[in-house]
């Protein structure tokens, strides 16, 4: 999420090639357990299983019960959790935004994991942009304000990349876009990853789901700079206070203070690591320019690969309060579709594809929201709602790249629980 964003414009809502061409959702409902895919090495790949439950409840089966039943049916208990440190990756929500996953779900998950012998903790990394989650102190206060604390969550809450977002591990993957993603240390050091994400629209990636929660959410501040950035950092002279912290901590001695005590970057020495952006508390060191949606989604896929490699992992998506934009805003616009359900899978790629298909297939809420106010909104059921809201994004590119590098498959079997 950038430090500044463009305002909403009705011009974004042109309707061009909006009808969903590949109705995989309908095919998946028919479910063929014997259909196989082949990757580029001609290795046979089964469809991934995605488990789904709606939000209907009874006095003997509330939503917390349904979530626990869903993840057990999906096979979470097959993971050996005994004495393992388990990172429950969740977004704590920017204060003022009320669309984030309720802490009750996280608490139920933590309780389940502890019953399986795990040592769980809730975690997220600090943000690149200014806000109330840009450092660990403010981030923890925001989490507590939104109901996430050791008492309510039934486990500790840890900011994975430390006080100022500088605590990270570089995990070598030698990817096409990222060679060594910078992952928050607490997540990199965890034995098992459990991802709990709020599925919604996103102004830069099209939608935010499992991969976004992993790839962007687990990146340190410097990692987020690599994800978002298409160039090296720059100094905003109006915001620079001459505090000298960027000069002292630049490993490459690429920054100095000029005669006016303003930071100056020597771009012959700068490697674009983003340490200055992470450390500056005044927005004096900022991103030079933002990368395209295609590149961003592909980078997110590679960061997800770094987070997950060589570790057991499991993923849950909450398809409710499907707002047009990410939970990093301090508000959440009206939901575009009804609350639809909860989905879970060992495969984050299949999970994202299934959730996208479910939202695309769903009817638009007729009450005032971003899609109901568009021209011809009556004809948008079955259309790519994410592209209509954010026409410059390309969420398909991220899933295709994630599939290419072996994180998972877009082919799935949807199993209702």
C-alpha cells in the first residue's frame, strides 16, 4: 500500500471485456477427483482440494465451530505441531477499518493449535507507509485496539520484523524478480506457517488473499520496498529533519547530510535495500516510484515462496466484508457482495483462485457500494469484479507466476463442508 494514493474516479469503471471467460468455479462444483494437470516438466499434478463452508449457523454450531470443523476436515491435524513454533499470520487491521478478521477466529485457531501441541503466536510485519502500524509500538497498540492481545487471542502477539521493521532474514530463492526476499525474522524462524486472511479487493493487486497475506504481509519494511518499488529510494527534502539516522545505518555509506542538514543519496553506492525508508520516522526517505501490478503480483508470489519453502503450511480465507480495497486503509468501504463463507486449503494458489471465482460468481449487493453504482451493474454477476474496480491491476499474473514457480496450482476441487 503506498504512502499516497490516487482518489477514486468513476472513469475507472469502464466495462470492457468484463465477462469471466474461464468458469472454473462451475467446473469445480462438478468435482472430478481423477482429473490431473501437467506442469512444464511433464510431472503429473492433481487438482488441489479447497474446502468451503457457508455462514449459516445453529445454536449448536456457531461460526467458530464451523471454522474449526472446516480446518479439521481440510486436514490441518495431519501436520505434526508437537513443540513447534507456529506463526499465525494475520492482519490486525488499521484502526478505523472494521473489515479485518475478528480476533475470536484467531483465538479459536490458537486454542486448536495448542491442543495439538503447538506453540502458536499471532504475527504481522510493519508497514512501509505511514500509519499506525509502521513500528512495533504503534502496531501492537493498534492490534490491542482492534481486540488482539494475549488474553483475547489466547496466545502472544509478535511483530515479526521488530521495532522499526529492520529485523529480517534474507531467504535465497534466486527468483526471476527477487533473489533473496527479506522476511520478518519471527516468521522466518517459525517452524510452521498458518495463514488467516480476509479476502477482499485491492487497489494494486486486484484482490488480497492468501498470497498477498504471505508475500506482502511477511515482508519486512525493506522487503516491502523491494515489492512495491521500481526504483531506488529518494529523499523528500521537506520531510527530512536531518536526524542523521539514515546516514548512521546505511551499510553502503550511500547517504550523507548536506550543508542544510538534508540527507543526500549517492546513487552510485545505493543498492536499493530500503533500510533508510524503514528507519525514517518522518517520511523523509520514500519510495522513488511504484511498480506495475503485474510485477508486484509476481514479486508477491516469490516472497510467498520464500516464506513457505521447507515448512508445513496451511491457509484459511474469510470471504466476508468483501470491501473494494485493502485493510491497510483507516476505513472500509461498503462490501460489494454478500458474506459468502470461509475456505481452507494446503494450497494458497488454489485457495486464492477458488475465492476469486466465488466472488466473481456472486451477485452484487444492491445497497450502495462501489459496484452497485457503476453503469450496467445489473449485468456484472459472473464478471471479474476485481478488474472492474481496479482496471489497471492483473491478479491473474500473480497466480500464474505462483503456479509456475511451484507454490501450487490454479486447478482445484471445491469441497463443501
